[in-house]
């Protein structure tokens, strides 16, 4: 029999656990952890603390216990949200029980607009100039099935998992009946955008290759990119489409190494999807919007 010891994390000022983890969070995260824990304890006073998916022996006060994903969503809409995710075969993020989950926050804020498109029109008109009608709102949107091969992403992926997935996509009609799609990247307490997973998991020598890449002088950056080799998992075609999508690599002339090691990686993939949607006439205009919270200055 294998014995496992659970390491309990608590809020500052509380006893019976560790608090150092809290001080590693940025100021906005700390604010939201206090707020979310207060809500959790008031709403479900007998509910135990949960573990992070990647650290199953560590419990935190702002994480719901296993099998309580439903509680991450706004109570009056929770069942409808989960039904929508199931019907559309959308993956729940592994950290959705964390009350800092961006996926849960995005759905809690925007799912009511999906259900009431007149409400969506009233709420979004100030932010989408020329909006006449909202026709639909989708979550973890990946575009038409053909885009998977176009981007060279895994066929085994799905919406919300192993593919370029947009947190929310707003389909609307503007002036002169022009069709628009606004792709929304939703951030909650994150301090960064998504970085290249191949770079993060690479060995020292491969990381050095990424850091020395010169995307302006090298006419074929793809041949040195960790994402373009390695079978189904590493056969991305992002570099092939950048020029046609209007991404100018010359803009990175003063950037040391591959500019997509860090936050530009996520934005680049979203911009490629936007370009595909426009080029294939899914819409007349497509834009990418990053939505965050004003107090999250770290982001």
C-alpha cells in the first residue's frame, strides 16, 4: 500500500497549513482569491478544499473538490452550460474547479448573452461599432473542420483541447449587412498569454535553437521550429500562412530568437484563424479581441 500525504494550503492568517503559496500570486490574484474563497465558504460552508489537477496532493482554499465542476458555474445557468459543452463536445479545462478559471469566468459572463441575443446586442453595441444584430455566440470556437488540417493541428483534438480554440466567438451583422466575427480571448487572473508548449517542454539544446532563431534573415524558419517536426503532435503549419495572413516577420527584426516563444504565440494562432475565416468567406470581417480586467495590471 502506498501512503500519500496531502499538503494543505491556507489563506494568510489561518492556521493548519502553508501560506507561502499565496504571496507568490500577483496583487490581482490575491484580491480575487480572497473574494472567491469568501464566496465559496459562504455559499457552501461544509465544502472541503480541492486539489490542483497537476498537484493532486496539494489542497487550496480557492479550488473546488473533485466532481464539483458544476459549482464553478453560475447556479441558474450551470446545467444549461454543462449541457451545451456536452452537446458540442467541448472539453472542460483541467483547472475549471479553480475559482480563478478563465473558462468558467468567460462562460459565466457571456453565456447569458448567447441565450438572449437581444440582450447581447444591447450589451455589445458600445464595443462593436456598427453592430445591428448578434446572430450567435459560440465558446471554445475552432472554426470549420477544415481549419485543423490547414493549421496542421492534431486530428484527435477538439474544441477546448489540443487545438486553437477561441474562448468566445461573437457572430454579428453590421452596416450594409456585412457579416462579422469577433474572436474573444478572455483573461481573468492570468499574468501572461499562452506561450509555445514545444519551447517550454524542450531540452536545453532545442531551447537554444529557438533562442537563436532569426525570423527575418532565415528564409525558412519552419525548418528549425520545434513545432514543425515530430509527427502528428509536432506538424504545425503556422509558418506557411503568416505572410498571407498579414503577419509581417520583419516587425520582429529587433527581437532576439523566435518571437513566438512567449505571448505572441497565442495571439499569432488566433490571428491565423481569423485570417482563415475571412479568406474562406465565413465572414466579411474578422477581428481578435483580448478581454481582461482593469485591475489585472500584471497582464
